[in-house]
C-alpha cells in the first residue's frame, strides 16, 4: 500500500470517528432571555444573597435586584457583557458582568476602588435551581 493510500485511509477513519449521529442535539446559542430568573450572588468575601434579574423593556436592558446595594440597578446586555447603565448607586457606573454561559456571570469590571471603598470583582451570579434549600438569617442574608 502506498503512502498516499495509507494517508487517505487514515483521514477517512478519523473523519468517521469524529462524526456523530445526525440528530445529535447541538448547544443553542446564548439568548438574552436566558438571564431572566433567580440567581445566587456570591461576593468575593463569601457572603451570599438571593438575586433576581428581570427584563426592563425590549431593548436588552435588565434590572438586577439583590441585598448588595452597590450592585443593584439597570444593566444592558452588550454581546457577552452585562454592563451597568443606571446603577442604583451612581458611583458604581462601570460595573460589568461577563456572561460565561446561561448559568454563570462573573463581575469583571469595577469602578475605581477609592470612590467605592470595596472591590467586588470576581463576585459571581449563579442560577438558582433549588431555592427551598436556602435559609435566610435574621438580617435576610442567606446561610447554609
């Protein structure tokens, strides 16, 4: 068998191994509607809060509601970033969450810490699936 014949057979075998069933479900692209719902906000220091994201109008804007007052406000989805456009605390203009997938967001952009006092980068929003397992303490913060 010639070298080119071996190469052709090898490529054909590789193509067959990589091919799956035609009806294999393909992942759906991320859609803005995927952000709406109940979330768990975990701060870099470990504090956890229940949060909700709700749609505000039809222009790709969302409201984040949570007990972390500095993170609340209206955000706009720009590609895979959820950017604060009308934060409840105007000093927090510039916050942006990176949308990792339909279940996880990570705070990646933050205004100058001197004007805020704390740096919340790396806070996470994780989609909640079993809310009944979570118990609030007297202050309303969530404890496990």
